[in-house]
C-alpha cells in the first residue's frame, strides 16, 4: 500500500534546497502546516499502528521534525542564507 506525502508543501523545497520565501511566509504558512501534522502524529504516539493504517508513522515523524528544524533555522538565521546565496552565485 502506498503511503502519501505528509508535507508536500515542504518536501519539494527541502529536496532541492530552495527556500525562496520570506520569514513571514515560513512563520505564518509553512510552520503552521508542520505543527498541524505534528499534532496529528502526537495523537498516535502511544499506538503508532493506528496512524494511516499502520504505515509511515516514523517516516512522517522524522520528516516533520526535520522540516520544523529547517523552518526554525531559516527564521533564526536568514542572513546566513542570504550571504551564502550571494557568495555561491558569484563563485559559480
């Protein structure tokens, strides 16, 4: 049985390393989506087999925690992303 993506909104940018958004968008749109999926996962913490017909609990949990960290890091250290992007584009 196929288990769908729990955070389609974030998986594509994470895969290709492209967060081309502002901190406001990350904090008001992306992070709430992560928190919503995390709440759903927390409901099944005691019995992960009840989550999505017993498939994908730990995969989704790892992805959600990773996405949460990426969003928070992006908000906290936006300047380093900008500096890295400008240096990287001049080097290539």
